[in-house]
């Protein structure tokens, strides 16, 4: 092969965040921007000569061009084989599945997840290791270090590959295989759930569902699974054709951005079950008829009902949640007599626990739920899990959640996001919180006794690696808590996330509107952090 060595210079700001490097498309379109990052990925890895690389993305604007660049660079750098999703499409959980199934060395996933797409929107790239999971911090930091010192990248001068045609071709001696984007992942999900029971539920005539793919990557996956395999009417999947700008929408499955689904589910003729997924198919939102399930509750309900699902009927090894996720799942773990781990935000922290067989299910408050079948959160997996439970229990979504609260108590929970805040103001707010950590415990503010305050640090129980600065936690004497974090996935200014949680064991107190139930904590958060004063915002951009 004739490898071209192209001189380049380091580009500032290529440090991966919570889930890869995310920037405006216009930033990625700068000469060398993508190439520098991809070469830095390869430069930080060892032993991939002749091995397999998986490449795919969520189909957003720039996906196809980026894939052509990456295929050439993978060939130039000596990979033996590259597997690419047809049309460049692989949802994030599907990419994880393909990496594992085909024993790839690793994979490159192109996505900015829930961030808007299109020429003016966002793009993103991340590296996943051979276990199918997002690279751990050790690797992302090594990649970043390489971006700061590289002086060349390697590529080859070959024509574009035909991304639309399933089949094999060769790029400068490297075999490139365009694979079906859906088949491997759909086949894997088919082994986990009781499809017969779900089919029977859908055929019963008194159950209707609506899955909103939000014009993002899950359309083809939902068609294959929900319509083709399970027999739901084709109209059950809406916005099912992936568009490079997601139809101008914000493919974030929450009550604010998934407005269309919310309207359907709260309308006069609402279906029994509604769900949506995000840009890259790893998140899920679950909605019953006129009833929204919070992601933290969803994780707890899945864990408590896992025995109804064939793949998990033999028992769960353990559970895990990210630190800001509510402790609802902890109560299930306690009832089941299994461990519950608390990790920093981001799926990369679940990888070791899953690989070591310490956990079976895990999740995040940001609508991410998953299990040990892949190493990413998995939107359609969560939808099928819920359908499996509904098929067995034959109750409404709302009844299942209310019964859950009755048994375990209710963790009132909400996240307030302040998006696009001035970065200096956001950093100032966090510094102000830091400065109070030592003095807060023991203080009573507005009648609330503060029991603890710290900056969350995590020691991985498998490899001992330590991650610090993962969010400010303020615990009250009555068990309630407030968490403050700055987002690591945004591309404009800063996003402040405020997580609020209060446990209510008394079943007669489970019907309070969430924001009302948390009103005292919301006021306290502002009092301690000075949110209004420092950000100039009177209300959050998004409340979940
Ligand atoms: C957000 C969520 C986090 C999630 C991450 C990636 O990160 O809070 O829970 O793992 O997005 O999800 P941050 O740093 O913005 O809070 V995805 O679906 O964007 O890959
Ligand atoms: Co996502």
C-alpha cells in the first residue's frame, strides 16, 4: 500500500468529554480537524495491525464524509479489516454489539447523540475498545495527549467506498466490509426477551404502542424489531426515517424535546405505551398513557421485574447507577440482596463492572439503561424490556410504577438543566460551591440541616483507577440530596445540571406533583449555589 504521510499541527481543544469529542460541524469541517483526532486515536493504541475496526454513526450531517476519511486512515495505519454499517449507519448499541460479535480490536462511533444535527448542528466522534464499550479515561486522556503533539497523519489516496452496497471491497490492501446496520443487534435482542409473549400482547387487540424515532438512527431498528419481528402495525413507529438533520429537531427523548410523543400519549386516544430514543439510539424515554416514567424509576422497575424476562430470569449479579441517578434502584438491589454500585456520569464507568461480571443491569438518570449484552446503553433494549414486562403483567405502565412505589417507596426526582450558560459564570458557580464544601455540613439553611457536602470521586473497584471532580453532592439530614455538575457533552457555553432527590416512604404521599414535592430542595439549591444571580436565569431550560 502507498501510505501518504500528511504533515499537520496540533489543534487545541480536542479533549474528549463525557462521551467523546463533540463540536460544531463547522469545527469538524476545518482541514485536518477530524484527521488529527483519528490519528491520535490510532497513535494511542497498540497491536491493531491486521485487526478489525468497526465504523458507523447516527447518520447525522457529515457522517458519510467522516467515514470515508476514517476508512482511508484505518487502511493507512494498518488495520486488516474495517466493518462499516450500510449507509454509514450504526446505532451506538449496535456498534457495541458488532465490535463484540466480530471480535474487533475496537470501533469508532460518529455521533453527538441528542445534540441537534445538520450543517449548523453538532458532530461527534468517540473510540470504543474491544469489549464494545467507550474507551476508559486512561485511553481518552492518552488520545488527548497525542492531539497536542502529533505532527502528521497517515492516509491513502483511494476513491470513496460505496456505503450503500452491502458487500466487500478493498482499500489499499485493507478489506472493507459494508454490513447490514441492524441485523446483528436485532438478532442479539431477539435472544433476550420473550418475543412470543410480546407478540401475543400486540395481537390481543387491546394494546397499542407508539415509538418515536425522532428522525434519528433508531428508525430502521424499530421497524425491524417492533414492526417486523413483533408484528406491531407499521404506524406504531413514527418519525422512523433517519434524516441528516433529524428533521430540524432536537433528538433528545425528554418531555421537552419529545413534544410530539408527549402530545400523543396525553391525547384523547392515547396508546398504552409510548417510547422514544435519541440521535444515536442509546437513550430511551418510557411513557404510559398520560404518565411519564422518570429514567431513574424506569431502571428500578426493570431491575425489580427482571425475573419476568428470559435473559434475566436466572437472577441479577448486581446493579449500578451513575451518582446523580436516584437511589430508587438501590432499594431494589437491597431487596434482592445484591450489590449496587455508584459510578461517575458516563457509560464508560460501567464497562469494568460489566466485564468483571459484577453487574447485570445499569443505568443513568439521563434516560440511559442497559445490561451486559453490550457495553453501551441501549434504547431499544429498554423498550423491549418494558414490553416484555407489560406482556407478562398485563397492567398499565402507570399501575406498574405506582405499585413499585408502594412496595419500595418513591424517590421524588428531577433534573434541572440550564443550557447555554456563560462558561465563566458556570465555572464561578461551581467554584463558589467548592469553597463551601467544608463549611456546609452542620449548617441549617431554611430549616434544612445539611449532613454532608463533597465533590464526588470514584475508585474503580476492578482496576483501582481514580476519577475525581465528578460532581458536587449535598446531602441533607433527612436523606434528600442535591447534586451539581457541568455537562461534558455540550458544544455551546456551559450547561449546568442540578439534580434533586427526596425519598418518600409513605404511600399516601406518592401523588404529589414532582416539582411541588421538590420545591423546598429547588429553593435550597438556588440559595446555596446562587443559580439565578450567577447565571441570570430564572427558570431551567429543560426539566426532566
Ligand atoms: C450526558 C448525560 C450522561 C450521559 C452522556 C452521554 O452527559 O448526563 O448521563 O452518559 O450525556 O449520553 P453530560 O456530561 O452532558 O451530563 V449520550 O446519549 O449523549 O451518548
Ligand atoms: Co445518545
